C-alpha cells in the first residue's frame, strides 16, 4: 500500500464520522422529547458542524413540540369540545357527591355545613368543580348550601356565573323523596 492512499482513507473515515446527524431530526416528531433533541441539534449545528440544515431541523423540532402542546391546551381547556368534556366530568362528580352528602347525613344526622367537611372525612370526595378550576377562576368549588333538612348543590357551568342557563345539576330520580337535594331553578 501506498502511504498517500492510507492518508486518503483516513480522510474518508474522518469525513464520514463528521457528517451531521440529520436523521436524529426524526426524534423531533415525539413531543417533548423532540424539543430537547431540537435544542441539541441546534447547538450541534451552530457550534460543532456549522450546518444551517441541522440548525433548521433543530428549530423545527422545537416548534413542533410547542405547536402540539399548544393545540392540546386549546382543545382541552378553551374550545367548546374541551368545555363540554369538563361539563360531563362535573356531571359525574355531582352525581357522586349527592351520594356522599347523603351518606354524611346517615352518619351524623345532619347535612354538612360545607363541602370541605365531606372532604375532611373522605379524601376521595371531589368538591372541586372542573368547569371552574380548568378556567383559572377564584371560586373552584361546587355551589353548596345547607338549608336544614334540604340542600342546594350545583355547578356554575362553563361561564362561571351561578344561576345562569349553563348551570349543571345532579341527575337524580325526581320521585325519590328520601334525599334532601333540591334544585335551585333561579
């Protein structure tokens, strides 16, 4: 072998090793992981390889992750579809809360003065209204009022205003006179 050929072979090996890792950009399609891969590819593109394509791939990975999480946030919390989902969740919780309130009365002989009394006795009781807490409102609890042998219980709905058209009430059998829940119809 010629010494010149050995030197050229070393250059070819060195060139193959220093080729920018463009295929790592495919990891950018995995949200969150892709963001960190994007940061790495961008830094490699700037400092190690000085390659504009690698920088663009890195930035695209980061933008993709931000776009995915932004759209998930919008659909889950701000869109009508997301609000309907939280309303259905509130409906299920209210139905369960009726049972918890009635059980409290069986144990104590009276209805609780507040929903927080229920929560103190049973940590699995959900008194936080998802239609309020997901919107960042100050009053995040279900509306509850003890009226002696009866009580009011409802959600203010997506608009956050009590006694409006979108209020959510527990679903109970209307002919069941054994429970103390009464509907507050404005």
